[in-house]
């Protein structure tokens, strides 16, 4: 298996269609989520909406580089999500996330194998392969958070229902 094929498989696994490690993927967890649950903050944790924005922020920023543009994303802005005030706001974010996740995967499918070892923008960022690997790890990390947050939301709902 070529390295690009391996990376594509891993990205699909975590973003759009996989089930291996967590039994789910990002798209599956956000696609049908109620917007009111998506914006709930449990204790001091980020909401699912903020985490979705955060992961999308990095995907969109790396897509820009893959398409020949500059690296403009900055960590300090990665949680600066616009407020989700309606179902439409949430649906728009989910739709954009899903579109860009597919685009990200497609750009790697089209990437020549040799490109993976090239410098990514600046030597301090490593090569393309390293950045794709980091994206996979980043997505799994936040997918795990989303799974925990959703369990906490559901537990609170169950508790509220049982006390009525």
C-alpha cells in the first residue's frame, strides 16, 4: 500500500466513513446532532460546536496550502467560532465541515507520492506527510472529546427525565 493510500484510509476512517478505532467517525457524530445539544457546554469543556469549528479551522487552513495558498491559520484563532444561534447555523457548519473533509481527502488522493516528503510551507512545520499524520491524530483526539461530551449530555437528559 502506498503511503498516500494509507493516509487516505486513515482520514476517511476518522472523518467520514470509518468505524475501526472508535466505532464511529466525525461526520456520523455531528450530522444528526441537535443544534441545542451541539452548543451545550458541560462543566468547563468546549461544546461539540466549538470542537467542530476548531477541527474544521485546521482542515480549511491546510486545504488552502494544498491548493498553493499561504498558511494563514493561527492557533490563537482556532476556537474563535461564530455563535451558533439556530439550527441553520449548526447545519451550515456541519455541511461545511463535511464538504471540506471530503475535499481534504480528495486533495491527498490527487497528491503525488513524492510530495509527502516535501517541506510543508517552512522547515519548522516538517513535511506534508507529518502534517497529514498530525491532522489525523488531532481529529481522533477531538472526536474522543465529542464522544465523551455527547455521553455527558445524554446522561443529563436521562437524569432530568427520570426526576420528572
